[in-house]
């Protein structure tokens, strides 16, 4: 968790169209014939679609060509491997569908967020989410408030992954407070990493939609991706990074100040939270709402509030949020925000 510069990873070329070679490990080498298809037909379809060179090994698939084409071809291979986790074979139609999704097309407004691997295009839904994505891109510090299911964390991670792919940042740092909600961490089994992993799980879940497991593993080994509890951030200065603090409503005022002062050169921060929910001790001032009150209107700082209409989970989630709001179960502090912008 040092602040040393991240080591160069072969998945990150200096130029988007520079020649690139990647090797994708097979999740189940014994089932490679199902992945490759009869007479390697699946691999030949991928090769033809993206004009790349593909060589099949016993335990990996090697893809060579222009970086963008290699990323797209690798996305198809990863998608097919996901299919094979749940079935014996993949059909030619499924291969063609994966190729079509990896090829585009881009959304008409050009707002599709291009990550390393995605089984479906990632793009903001509605004006609120579009304003959120644009705020992250335009500002060095973005606060996003909103109820569960509005995409606060997911979109922030997607933008971070896209910036990493574009070589506009060198690392991603994902941070969460480890607040003891009804249980003491000391009673949980395992070492400190095992104790905090449950708090960091949602960040991993989002990232697994955007990168292969092996890619995430390599990036973490090379300190290109860090996932850390808030308490471990003290003393850090993070340059050329996008740092995301999730569940920020559970950060104290002193923790928030400590976190915000970690911002280094050529870096961005995104702070997300639901100000209607907090696990802090009764009477303790949330650092999230305090920071917004202090910093709203400061140049380079955006404050975005996502509403119930921005919820993109199961439709029932929106109705649950509405029901609790009507019954007065929210402790929303009524913070003034600029919706859809700074």
C-alpha cells in the first residue's frame, strides 16, 4: 500500500492503437474445446471480427494486434468463459452476440463508458446519471449523494476504469469506511484484511463487471488497483490516480478531512454516500454532509444529488425508497446541491 509509482502493466499500452499482445488464462483448461469451438471456429470468428492474431495454448489464449482491437477480442473471450461457468457449450449465436456487444455500436450521444471487459455497454441512464459522469470528468473532486441503487458507486468505478484504460490515470484507489454496525470488528474471524473484506465487497463486485478476474489480480499485484479501508489512508499522497470513497456517510469529520487531503497531482476524487443512512454513533456529525456544506461552490468541486428516479436496480427498490421516505424514516439533512452539474 505504498505511494510508489505503479509499475507498467502489459495491459496498459502507451497509445490506444499501439501493438499489443495479451495472454488470457483459461478458467478451465480441460474445457478449452468448448471455448474454442469445433475446429477452433469460435476463435476464427473472433479473429475475423477484430482483425487480430489469436493463438490457442493448452492453458491460455494469446491475442496480438492493435490495442483497441485486442481489448475487444479479449472481452469476447472473457464473456464466453463466463457463459461456460453455467453451461456445457456456447452456441455460435452466443459468440456472435458477444462479438457484436464488444464491437459497439457506441451510443448515439457518445456517452458509452469504455471499460476493459463488459458483457453489456455501460452508459449513464437519465439526466441525473449523465450529469454525474460529466461532473467526474470535469472536476477534481465530486460529491454524489443519493439512495441505494442510483449507480453512485458503479458509475464512479466505470469512469475510473475507463480513465485507466485511456492512460489518463496510473492507478485506481477504492476506499470505504469500516464502520462497526452493531458488531465489533474484533469479534469477526480472520486477520485485518479478512475483517474489512465484507465492507469492500461492493467495490469488487462493480469492478468484476469491467475487468477479468486475472486482470484485476495483476493490477492489484502491481499496485495499479488498491482497495483499502479508510483508516489505512493516513499519510498517503496519491498522484495520477482516481480515488473513490464509497459509503462516505459513515466517515467522521476528521476522517473526511484526512481523506480529502490525500489528493495529489493529476488526480481526481469521487466521494459517494447516502445521507439518509448512517451507521455513525448517535450525535456524531457525519463528515460527508459537513464536507459538502464547507466545499460547495469551491472551484473544482461538484456536488451531485441523484434522486429516486435515478434508481436502476430492481423496480421494487424504488418503491421501497419511496415508502420509507413517506413514513419519515429518512434522516436526510436537506443539503442544497446542484443537480446534474457543479
